């Protein structure tokens, strides 16, 4: 069946069930009938992971299921990434990104990376469980325009402020704009942590990053 909605539903189910191979298969079918990669992300894969999170909270699914769902999403993202990151966009600047110490969530961060690259940013991805010191070292080495910091747990949220404090103590705060995000982050966190901006999702992350460095969003 090549009905786009049915394909999106099947993609949702495959990610929800953590079936990486099936998810990639459906995504290929969807590409064949011109379903946009971003539509697959925002209308099928992200909602599927959100549902997994809600069921986890309700005690209906467990850690392994969360993990395999995230893996299925990553497998499809590997396929879609080059399609979203279209060639020839004007260079916007350099973004340094990482998930804070003690936190290993990276699906949302990877999505931010893909959207940033799609908008013409060079992205240096430090990965997960990145210590404040590692952030500082990387700022020294790469001189990014924007430092993007992710935290996904209420328990690792304080690391955002610690990381920014370390960048400040190293005398590097004036060199960079700092953008923060991840599920527990909000506007209040921005003030508390001493960041420059926050965005709730990957596409607004791109707009906010551009605004912070004085580009039209
Ligand atoms: C997949 C998942 C996992 C996987 C992670 C795999 C991976 N490679 O990422 C695994 C199984 C490892 C995992 C582990 C744990 N998890 Co978990 N996990 C999730 C789950 C289901 C999905 C996260 C996700 O990928 N969401 C989809 C993405 C697209 O959304 P996102 O992450 O929010 O990212 C978006 C925005 O936040 C934003 N964004 C992201 N980064 C940035 C950065 C910047 C700069 C900006 C501007 C924006 C931005 O853009 C993204 C795209 O729109 C969530 C539930 C949920 N619905 O969020 C729980 C959840 C985050 N996990 C939770 C918990 C409790 C845990 C564990 C502590 C469980 C345990 N008891 O061990 C461990 C912690 C491990 C650790 N030390 O980090 C809780 C957190 C509760 C809380 N308030 O702290 C959640 C909310 C589940 C729940 N409802 O209880 N988890």
C-alpha cells in the first residue's frame, strides 16, 4: 500500500515496537512515494517515542523497550539524515553540541544536529555524557559561534548551569552564545543557568540559534 498516511502509521508502529529493520523498510517505501523525511520525523517517529515515554511512566513498558525504540528511530535517522542535510545551503556558523554529564539520551540531540546541518551550520557533536571540562576544552579548540547544551533528565538539569559556569570561569563566555534544550529545560532554566536561549524542539532550535548570532531566522 502506498497511501502516505498508512505508511506513516506503519512507521509509527515499527518505531514504537523497536523494529529497526522494519522501520527502515517502511521509510524507504515512504520515500518512494515522496513522503518528506521531516514528515516522517515529526508525524510518526517522534510521536512514537513520546508514546513509549508515556507508557514507561505508566509502568507499561520498560527500559529495554525504550532503548530499542530509540535504536529503531536512530536507524531511520541514519537513512534520512543525508536527505535532510541538503547540499549547497549557505554557511550559517559553527555549533558545538553535547548532552551533559550523567545523561545518555541523544535521539533529540541528534535531531537538533540534523536540522542545524540542514540549515547550513557546521556541527561538532561531542556526544553524550559530556563533562563541563570537555565542553570548555572543545570551546577553546573549535571557537564555535553557538554552544548547544542538552539535558533530558531532571537529575541532570543542574549540569547545564554547571557547564555554563565552567565556560564562564574559563573566560570563554563572551565568545559564544549558549542555547539549551531537552525535555526538562524551559525559559526559567535559561535565566537560572545563565544561558542565552532555549528552544523546545529541533526546528525552533535552528531559528533561535540564528537569531542569537544575528542572522535572519
Ligand atoms: C529513549 C529514552 C531513553 C533511552 C535513551 C536512548 C538514546 N540513545 O537516547 C534509554 C533507554 C537509554 C533511557 C534511559 C533512561 N531514561 Co529515558 N527516555 C527515553 C524517551 C522514551 C524518549 C527520549 C527521546 O528520544 N525523545 C524524542 C526526542 C525527539 O525528544 P527530546 O529528547 O525531547 O528532544 C527534542 C527537544 O527536547 C529538543 N532538544 C533536544 N536537545 C536539544 C538541545 C538544544 C540546544 C535545543 C535548543 C533543543 C533540544 O529538540 C528535540 C527534537 O524536537 C523519554 C520519554 C520522552 N517522551 O521524552 C524517556 C525519559 C527522558 N527517560 C527518563 C528516565 C527516567 C530514564 C532513566 C533514568 C531510566 C532509568 N530508571 O534508568 C534512564 C537514564 C539514563 C541516563 N543516565 O541518561 C524520563 C525522564 C524523567 C525526568 N523528568 O527526569 C523520561 C521523560 C521517561 C519518563 N516519562 O519517565 N531513556
